[in-house]
């Protein structure tokens, strides 16, 4: 006996199969007056801020910059060690509550003349000269090295590739466009080092195969759209990608010397503690 098959549902060829594999044309009613409307996703919603929200975010950013500048003053005068300085800067960068950011200065006394002794720690923001889709650059270090430092303009998107080579990006005196700055890195049997000022918000994550990739999150949950936000991501294979925070004008030798002195002080304190036990 031959079984009869039901008529297939009406399918509109103008309605494609969506990302979930659902045939919108087959499930639509045969009524041509009813059209399928895709669901609204978070990407489709407007991201513009209301004047009230923008004012609150801007106030938090101004408090953040002022507190980080004060922390940098105390760090430059050896009132804070490297670990405590980075801890407090991280709290200041990630907190959206101005009161929590102000609390980072409660136990620190004023330093006479400190305001004029430390250069600005907030990155310089300049208007973008090119559209976002054209504001990009690619750097290759193959059996060689790249060193970007001093005053230079960071593009909206940058790609850095090192193959048996090295790259050093010093962003302390660089000029940034407002908003997110994206750097994609690939280090194969090589290394990439990025130096940032304390006032720059940073998000950094990546994958490492027989290597190392630093994971850093020093960015607020609600960033100021007018302030730069550095995002670094990529892959390290038999190589390393590192980021370090240094004050403007501080040399690599000075940073190493400061770390050695702090390590010696910690060892002396530990020996004194052991003797007292």
C-alpha cells in the first residue's frame, strides 16, 4: 500500500534559515501579509548614553584620574611599593564608585612638592584622523626587533607579529583616539612587551602554547567613551606576551633597580621577623 504524504508547509524563499538552524520560511504562515521579523539582540540595541549616565561616568573617570595621579606621586616618592601601587591602581581603574576610589588615599599623607615632580600619568587623547575601518596598522618582527616609544599616535586597530624576534611598545607618551584601542598580538618563538602608564585602562587576555600570556583586567565596567581603553588579545606559541606599568620617564633600568631594592627590603624584614620568633 502506498502511503500518501502530507503537503509540505509553505516556504518563502525570501526568508533564510537563521543562525539556530530554524527554517523561517517553512514555519511561516502561508498568509503573505505576515512577515517574519528577526528577534532584537543586544547588538541591535542603541548604545548611546543618556546625559545623566554620561555625567556620572565622566565624574567617575575624573575621580579615577585624580586619585591615580596622587598614587603615582606617592609611588615616585617610595611611599608605596610596586605591588601595593599596582593593587591600588587596579582598584581605581575597575571601580565605578567615586567613594571607593577616594578611599584609596585615606591612609596616605600629602607629599610637599609632589605635584610638580611626577609627569602626567593620564594618556593623551586626540581626535581620530581616519575612519575606524581605515585606522589600522600591522607590525612584523621576523628575526629582528621593533621598538616604538616616545610620542607616537596609536591606531584604532593594530596587529603585532613576532617570529623569532621581539617587539617593545611603549605607550606612556603615545597619543590615543577616544574609546577602545584594539591590539592583536602573535608571538611565535619571540616576545612582545607593552609598557603602559598608570592612567590607561587595560584589558588583556590570550592563549599560550609552551609560552606565557599575561592576563590583566584594569578597566571599569562602565568606561568613559571619551577615554582610551586598551584591549590586547592574541596567541603566544613558544614565546611570551607581557605588559608592565611604569611611570612616564622611568627607565627600564630604574624599574629593575626599584624592584631589587624592594626585594632586599622584604628579605630583611623577613629575616628580622624570623629572629623575633
